[in-house]
C-alpha cells in the first residue's frame, strides 16, 4: 500500500514537472505541486526501503562535493562550421545540392549555452557528459540530474534500450538576472553572461548549488545503434514523445528562400526568447544523405551554423575609470548609461588600452555603440559623432597610477600602460595574494577576495608569505569572521603547504607564467632552485617557454624582495620540489643525461621522465659530469660542440630507448588511464545511426 502510494506520487510529480518545465503548460498550482512533493518526501523518509535515485525528490541535489571523472565519448562530439554571411550559406546549400540533389533542411535555433551528451539505458538517465575536447568530457551526471527539464525516467514508449541524445544546457535570462541580483547583494562579482554562467554552474562541485540556479536543457540530436528513423525531424518528434524538451522552433525548409526567411525572422524575434541564442543551425534532414556527404576532419559536411551579427546598442559614455591588475597593467573601463544588450543589462565595457581609445577618439559624454556578440565582456565599437556635444574635447590618457600616483610606464612591444610600484600599489599587492590563493594555485578555500582585502586593510598581510604567519586570535575579532571562520582559514593555509610544486610555481604570479607554463617548468626543472639558477638559454629549453617568458622569470628572481618572500615560503614548508617519480628500474643508475633538440616519439620532458624513472639524473647543461647527450633535431650547435670537445657520448632517441632495454616507452612515459566502462566508439556509423556533432 505504501509503496504504491509512493510510486503514484512519483508518477504524478514527474507528469506535472514535465507539463511545467518542458511543455510550459502547468495544470496545477505551485502550492499543490509543493504539497505533493512534501508528502512524497515524508513517505520516503519514513520508508527508506523504497528509495529510488530517480525520484523527483532527488532533484534538489546534494551538498557533498564531487570530482568530475573524464569519460570518452562513444561518438565524437564534433563542432560545426560557422558563417556570418548569407552568401556563404547559399554556397553551402548549392554545394550540397550539386552532390546529392534537392533536399530538405532542418533549421534550428543555435542555443548559446554549454553542450551536453545524455546517455539513457533501459529508459533511465545513465550518464551526462560535457563536450570537453570532443573526444572525451567530464561526467557531470549528479549536476544534470537536478535540471528539471531533463527526464530521469522516460515515458512509456518505443525508446531503444541504449542511446544518446545531445543538446545544450542553458541558463534562462530570468535565472541569470536572479543569480546576479543575489551576487550583487552579497558583494560578489557579477557573472558576465548566461552562457558562461551555465558552463560554470554545470561544473559546481555541489549539486545542491546547481539545483538552486535554475538551469534548463534543450535537446537537438539523437544517436544510437539501429535507430529506426529516416530523418532528423522524425527522430526529434519521437524524442519529444519520450519526454525530452525539444525546441518547437525547428522548421523544415525546402528552398534557400525559406531558409533566409527563417533566419530573418529569428534575427529579430530572438530578443523575445527567454534564453540566449546566437544563430541558426541548418542541417540536411535526411540521414541517408548525411551519410553520403560525410565529414571533414572536424565538422559534418551536412550542417553549418549561421551566426547572427553581433547585437549592438547605442548608449551614453558617462565616464572613464581605470583598473590596476596584479601585474600593474592599467585597463581603461567605460562606465555607461545602463542599456539592454543580448538579454543582459550592460553598465560597463572594456576600452582595452590608450591606442584603442585614440583610434576610436572616444570621449566622456559621447553616444557610443556597444557590442556583445561572442565577447564575454562588452566592447565599444564606435562613436555616434552626430550626437557629440559641441564643447567636447579629446580625452587625455592618464600618466600616473590611479591608485598610488606612481608615473606609468609602457614597455616595448606592450599596448598597455603599467604601474611599476609593485610593492606599494594596493591593487597589485592584493591581486597577487588573491591569485596565490586561487583554486588552481594554492587552493586556500576559506579565503576569498573580500577577506584578503580585509586582512590587507587591517595590516595583517602585505605579501603572500604573510599568510603563513597568521594566527587565529588575529583573525577572529575582524568583521564578518569570528572564531570558527578564523580556524577554517588557518587550517586551509596550513593544508596548502601540501600543494604540489607546479601549483606553487603558478601561484607566485610570475608575469606570463600561466598554469600550463608552470607545469612545463616544474616538469622540466623539477625544483624551484633549478628554475632560479637556470640561464635564459636553459629556460627556453622548457616546453612552452619562449624568450619573453624567460626574461620575465629572470626579472622575478632578480628582485631581492621576491627572494625574501620565497625564503619565508620555504620556511613555511611549501613544496619547492616536484614529487619523486616512481622508479621502473635502475638501468640508468649513476648516469647523467642532457636532452637537447626535438624528437620523433617523445617530448623532451617525457624523455627526462624516463631517465628519472629508470634511475638516471637529468642535467640542464653539458659539463664534465655528463655521461650522455641525447640529441634530437635542431639541437643547439654550442651544446653539440661542447659535448664533442668533452668526449661525451652522443646518442639518438632510439639509442636512448635501447639503453632502457625492454621497458615499454608507453608504459614508462605515462601511467595507464583509469578504466572507462563507456562502450567503445564504433569506427564508422552504423547504417541506421543518427549522426552527431
């Protein structure tokens, strides 16, 4: 009796959920829906033996944090070719019809969200995976289960036992505006646009947070083995019957004129939609013709995306302010009279640098054209000179730092102006500390930008090393903290001493050394001491390190203030050396190697890893202590000449592999990937399989 009651409530709730979120046609009030949900929650709590992960009560998510494992796509998620020109679109249609004859085209809105692939097995949601690099993506199933327009269990019907359906996770404008209003009230930075907000929300580690943010999902492509459909439009009609939210805006067009009319209509009508869209996708409808047309290396030949021209608005430039970043870069910002653009209210736009401002001849009080288009940050593209006041005067770019008054400098080859006062300019100091605590750097989770500003304002921190001298009793009396928060901050700071070396290197904030470059440097040199002692020539030998980055590294370590900070960080226990690699053998024990040049089967860093995993030692430069020079193509002539002079044995990549013996280069150069139980991707689409992109 109880079980039947629970199952009946689940069925009714899913029905009304579908009516509300998918069909936009509710049959009961929110109050009635909530009362039904509370009744089900109470019954499930009282009878846990009837728990079901697909119950409507589970859509609220969990506060437990999760990691996203990487999953290989069964079918690659290809991208689409883009065009902004109707002439190019017409050429695309004519090219298709020359090859396969006259045909029908499915025209759909191009949703501006984040791509998702949903896998269903036995009629239940099995897995949700992001696009990633097209070959593999992140498993975000726990988060997607909270999106109410995604069916957890399909309606009774003739769905295949196993299939995939792909679409877009969106953040509707209403959800975006509500979220930004909450962030503004909390003093948090506003999100740039709904697309980025959707992508960021989908990667939240707490599914409970995702559930509260009001995401939506529209599906547009079905795939699987032996799908019984002859056309794309037929497959989507069936997907709608199974309970998926499929856009009702799709139209079948028979001619170029009909396609043009569809585009013209939605170029204007899209402004009335509750979610962002940035174009129209034109696809051959017939699956058999799609298979004849095939693919290029990156995209299908049977589909193209026509992108709408960037949306533009005219508004007044009220003032120009300047921001100083952690590197001292000064960025001019336009403060605008609020204007609605691409679904969001724009109040600020970047002006990039002095050259760009001079090119536009932009002045406070001007009426300016603002574009958003594919840009994350709105930009000013022009001035309406007919509305410029008669007494307007050219704008003079600042020559002193707006924060500390230091004369600005402009480095050779740089478009921006910089404040050189690294040790006395507040935004630079605070910015470096905020960068240091980031998740991808030291990951000091209990600290945030506001707390860092609070600590700086109270004289508790002046550089990143000061963080490790903080004590609970210093923090607990500060506004908005208290003893519990203070204890959490101190604990997070202590835990950060276990962060691996490459993230410490990134956290130092060396100019031009981003996350990837820091990884390459750590892999190449293995310790901070080796990086500090490296010459310019040795630095550029590391992957991704050019002369510009090498010079920035040398400048950083030449500054005595930075050296004092590093010494304090060393005393605090931070990781200044890469973890020792697991030994595979002792075949190279007692031997020292120098790697130089480019190689066929391995990168330099992979060869260095092989040396260390087999007991050898890597040297940065040729010397009398070098046993072997492993020489690749285009190696430096000075290094080769010195090796020959010292009588050092010079060997090729293959001769080096022979030294290791029968060890497999593949197994030695990288650990085996974790097993993935996703079915292997077929080499070619089966005859009845719907194509994906």
